[in-house]
């Protein structure tokens, strides 16, 4: 099944179709150990973050995996600024008070034809939240921050704010090894592999831990 991943016609969340081989596994350091157990907090993205977001989204290592189509300043203001009209939540992740990443989350059922729509054979979309995310600086990646961020976000933001969600899901490209691995480390389980026009994607799912009726894969 081939499908596009954009939630809207303008390519939002659509990934670029150029691909590079993932870089070599990053070296470990003692700093990585402490970052893996880092306490991550979250606050809503504000207009004062837009310059930062513009820089983060322009990082080729980020462009590679999704945005890519238009990360111009006007597009960033339109998609992430306070004037936006969609219901997508945008969050800034903080580590020791410093912004280290961004996440967005939205109801999977809100997509008429985007990425999450294609999860419907595997999940009840009405009970599912979808996320996208990044760790901001290349030097900070591969050190445990991403998995800590994802775990904390699901636990502290996504499930508490959305009691209707039994699942939180993400659909990284299978070739995005760091993303798939970070999700696994954060407690997500592989639910399915789906064909995208740009390559296979993995449906990764976190279940609400305290819901005895949660369906496990
Ligand atoms: C995806 C992302 C958020 C993950 O955050 P992170 O801080 O790098 O993640 P972590 O360090 O917690 O975990 C990454 C894991 O992948 C491993 N990894 C990284 N590159 C790898 C590679 N090329 N091959 C194999 N494993 C690799 C890391 O070693 C680590 O696993 P380990 O702890 O078992 O050794 C971050 O890399 C990022 O922002 N990437 C760019 C944007 C992006 O791809 N966003 C997601 C789109 S779906």
C-alpha cells in the first residue's frame, strides 16, 4: 500500500523523498548515560520559539526524515505560530531548563488521508494519539535524550491530557534506525510495517499502562 504522509495538501508532515544511509552509530560517552536518565519537562511552543524552530527544522538531518518541503520562515510561522488554525499541539522539551527538542501530537482520527489514517487497520484511530518529534542538535542525538523525551512525553503529556487515548503511535521510516530504536527504548512496540511511497514505515505503539482493557499487539 503506497500512501502519502501529509496531513494537508501543502505537504505538512510529508517527508522528502531523498534518502541517505543512516550515519554510523554514534559513539557512547559517560555523558550519554546521564542524559539517558535525564528529567525532561515540557511546555507549549510559543511564538518566541519560532526562530529556534526554524533552525531546528532546517537541520538536514531533520529535513531528511519529514518536513523538507518548505521550512522557510513564512512557512514555519504559518504552521507553528499562534495564528495557526489546526488542532495540533506543539511542545518544547526542556532538559535542565534548556530547550532540547520539539514534539507535536494530534488525534489520529483527525487525519482524512494523512499518515495516521493509514494506521486504521491496526489501531482504533478514535483512541489513538499520533506524535512527531526531534532532538534539536546533532551532538545531542544518540545519547539517550530522545528516548527519555519520548517516554516522558507519553507519560506526562499525551496520556494525562487525553483520557480518550489508549494508544500513542508514531510511524517512522524503517530506515530511520535511531527513531525506531528510541521509540523502542521509550516503551513503544512494533505493531506493523506499512508501505510508504518513500519506503517502509514502522507503526510503533505505546499503550496506556494503567488501562486494563488496553489491546496489546
Ligand atoms: C529520532 C531522534 C528523536 C532520536 O533521539 P536520540 O536522542 O537520537 O535517541 P536515543 O539516543 O535515545 O536512541 C537512539 C538509539 O539509536 C541508536 N542509533 C543511532 N544511530 C544508529 C545507527 N545508525 N544504527 C544503529 N543504531 C543507531 C543509538 O545508539 C540509540 O540506541 P542504543 O541506546 O540502544 O545504543 C533523534 O535522533 C532526531 O531528532 N533525529 C532527527 C529527526 C528525526 O528523525 N525525527 C523522527 C522522525 S520519525
